[in-house]
C-alpha cells in the first residue's frame, strides 16, 4: 500500500504521514512546546535535612523516602543538617459522615492530620512555626464486604500520607526560597 495518491506510484525518499495521524499528534506537540511536565517529587532546595518525629509517624517515613530519592541528603544527627524537620504529631480519625434513612452508616470520613515545624541551626525562631495540615477522604461502607472496605481504607490513608508529605516538602521549598 502506498501513502501517495494514485495506484502503483512509489515515491523514493520520505513518506508522508496520513493526515489523521498527524492531527492526533498536534495536542502532544502543543503540550511539550508550552513547557508542560508532570509534577513528580518536589525538590526541597536544601542540601541536607534531618527528619525527626515525636511518636510514630507514617508521614515522616514517607518524607524520608521522598527526600532520599532526590538531591537532598538525609542526616541522622540533627545538628549536622542544614535544617531540621520535626513531625510533632500525627492523628488519624474515622467518623460517621452519612447515615441512611434506616439509620445505618453509609459513609465514613477519614481524616489524617500532621503537625510539624522546621528549624534552622543558628536561628532562634523556627523557619516554619508549628503548623498543622490535614487531608480528608470519604469512604462508603458496605456490610457485605468489610475486609475489602478495610483494605480500601488503608489505601486511602496511604494516599493521604503521600499527599501530606508532598505538601510539607513544597512548604519547605517555598520557605527556603524566601530565606
């Protein structure tokens, strides 16, 4: 089959692409030409950071994982780091959000709240004063599938942990630019 008009004609050299294929690539070229790129993991802008927590914190573990994948180096000793991120607390809550007409639970609201601060050695006041951020998700409840809903709940908490870790890192990056 030839790409050119006319039967049996062959053109030596370059082949022409069909018009529908070329038009389907146009949005892709426009996205790349405007500088579009996926967000990816946030860059902190700090060479070394120490991440500590008061009590157990899944968000602190997620922050460590994200930071260690980038250019910033994690320091075990807080005094050796350029900045110290302290996770002051992490709270998980599950509350009834919606009831059916029969008085049964239809939806739960999951809430994950994290309180943190960022200090810089040599400064009296913290770079980020104690701040609390939160994420909320709704989950429907089905009595016939409690195990599946428990697994879905854990996935939603994991998603909130990743979301809050990225928000904290973006906040640190914004503060670093102002310093």
